[in-house]
C-alpha cells in the first residue's frame, strides 16, 4: 500500500493546485473535501474487495 499512498498524496497535491488556480479559496476547499471523501470511499472499496478475495 506504500506506493498507492504516495500516488494518492501526489494526486491530491496536483488537484489542489489546479483548484486553487481556477477558483476562489472556499470553493476549492469544498471541492477538495469532496475529492478526498470520494478517494476514501474508493480505498475502502478496494480494501473490501481484497479482503473478500483473501488478498489482504
């Protein structure tokens, strides 16, 4: 999971920079919060899948 975690942080940093350029600060915060929540759900789904298939 180390590589995955690193990729996730890199993606969020890039996403945040894009948002900060395009939008005002409060809008960027709410968009980023939604993105983080979506990614958290994705990670939970991946972990659930791996557990179901005995890979974790």
